[in-house]
């Protein structure tokens, strides 16, 4: 029995859209009716900013909104769900969501995009050991990826704080040129991110995780030179299909 | 009070995705939280093919599935809704949905993409009187657009039956090269559609409605030479924003 996919899509809305597109792209299909059932709830004005919470700029934990939206998705029929937002996977947010789901006896299976990403690297790129990360400053400060990667036996490579705050974070958030404002055509943001890629490679990275779901919008490459570029949104799309109906998961190209 | 948008997204799934993207693109926003709440239900395996019903290949009226999905969206909180599928607007389908919504006293406002499209042409392109239509054979046989356009005082221009069935419909539906299979990168489908555009122009069309929501995926142009190209998905995205919160509707570029 094919399971129904739920997507918490508002964090941010373009990342939610990107996940929905990647679910379609990664599904084996010849006709409309072959595609999986996907319920997407994009409710960004009810989903407080994740980075602001992690940096202490607000006390409102977005976990409560994420939990509410997961409950809505479950009531609408979703069996499995995910949120395409790396920052939302920081322990103070993600664990709070899991606790709240547990407390109400939710039966939705809430996938962990970051755990899926580390597992994907292990399976698909066993030769890569030094993993770079580009992310929001929220994800950066929370040390989410370095923690996960080190626990899995990898070396984590991150930008220095100046590059992180002056170049990488604004590429995502700047109200003039950031990806959250401009979307896919964020040329200046792309340049900044490519500088980040270059910096991480100089520091020995062999693969780079695009650790904010806005980044792949402006940086869609799978390889940059010798570097493997890892897109957690793509990994998550494949994990959702695998859980919904593994027979429909397109082989990796 | 901002209204919540519901999308019946599985007809087809790529057209649903395209509508969601156009809603984002047409919304005035600087940050995630500025975007509207959108609930999308893409359940293609519960949404029988519209063209097959209109052509008599199946007795199952997709109206029942569309109604059920609208009910689900309403229960999830949607105030206004639409289905980005031209063929679903044929009277035997669309009127049946409206009747069923009326019978249960639904309070969802179900927009009519085709009526919005004719109204858009009148407002934005008052100099255009002869309107060509590219569509599925279901929409073609049902005469949906010609009927609407003539009632509004326009001349409707359609391909001859051979071109329609041998070139235009397969560009959408062919299991090898059709847009429903290949998505945006449907090169052969695009060539076929451009032949259709050319044919309609030869017959005097001054504007062309892309009367199947898959077509704009492969034919994103707003103008082809002197021809205005009308994308009902874009018109629908703007109509949904207008109904949800007119202050957030981006001015036409």
C-alpha cells in the first residue's frame, strides 16, 4: 500500500517547491497517475524564522509551528513527512518536534533530512572523508552538521566566521540579493556561494553539503571540478519516495 | 484577513507544481513570512484522466475525485481553491463539481481558470480579437474555449483535427516524448507546439491561449513574434493571490 507524503513547505517556500519538484523528478512515471500522493502545506507566516531562534533573536521556538503543521498533514492523511529546512534540524528545534509528536502519540513518520544526507554520502561517495558545509549562520552556530559528521567518522570543514556571516548567510537572507528574496536567479548570491565552495576546497573539503535548502536553487551543480556537491533536498526527495513506495524510486543517474 | 489557498495539484502533477511556483513568483515578498499560505494536494492516482472521460474512453467522471479533493482542502483550512487543468473545466466535469459543492453547502470559493483567462485577455490585451487555442483533444472536442470566447465576443481559432490529434495532443500525452512524461525539457513536444502556434497564426490568431497547463512548461514564452501567448496557469496564480490578499499581488511586468 503506497504511503502518502506530507511536506512542511514554508521554510522557505521556494525550498518547499524545490522539494516537490524533486519528488516528481525522482519518481518513475509515464503518466500523471503514476505519481505519488503529496500533500504540501506552505504556511510561512505561521513558521517563525529558524536562524533567529537559534541565534537568540527571538524566544519563539519554531518547533511548535512545525509540530502544528505536521498534525495538520497527519489529519489530512499523510503517513510520512519532512521539512526541507536544514536549520529546523538543529537539536533545540528538531528534538522538540519529536517530543511533541511522541507526546500526542502521532503516527506520522517524520524523516530526518540530515541523517539521510550523511547516510547518502556514506553509500554513494565512500571515498569522501572531508566534508564541507555551506549553511545559514543558524545551522553554522548550532554546529548541526559538524556534530553529525564527526559522530559518523567524517571530518567537517566549515568557513571561518567572517566568511560565514559576511558572505554565505547574506547569500541566503539578504533582502536585496539573497536567494530567499530573488529565488533561482540570485546571481550575486551564487557568486558568494562559489567563493564559499572555493574556500572549503582550499581547506581540504572533498565534498560539500549545501546545508541550507535555498542554496541548491542558486547552485544546482552536482559536481564542481573534483568536488561532489551534495543536495539534501534531493536526498530527502529520494528518502520520501523510498518510504512511500520504493518501487517508484528512480535509479540514481 | 488573509485567505488560505488550496490547490488540486494532481492534474497533472507538473502543472500543479508550476502553479505553486507561479503563486510564489507573483507574490510581493521580501522574506519567507510574506508568502501566502498554500495547501496543495497532489493525488494523481485518485484523479482519473479528464480527456479520457470527455472522449468516452471511461465512464468515470473525474468530477467526483476533484470534489473529494476540494473537500479535503476545505477541511484542511482552504478558503479558495482551483485546479490547474483546462480539461477539468469542461462543463460535464466542472459543473458537476460545482453542483456537488453546492449540495454539501461547501464554503470554499472554487475559481474558474478559464473565465479568469478570458477576463485577463479583455483587460490586458484589448486589441486582440482572434484568439487561438492549443489544448488536449479532450478540451478541443468539448469546445470549451471556443464556446467561452464566442460568448465573450471573440473569434476562436483552432487547429484542424489532424494537426490536433497527430501533433498537439501527443506533445502533451505521448509516453515517450510528451510533456506529461518528460516535463520541461520536452524538446520534441516543444517543436510540435511551435508548429501549432505557426498554424494558428497563419489562420489569423492574434493571441494564443496555452489551453493545457502542461503546455507552458515547454513553451514559457510570453510573446512569439507579434503573438501574445496567454498562460492560464499564470492567470490563475494571479487570481488566487488577488482573492487571498490583493495587496500582495505583484504588478504585471
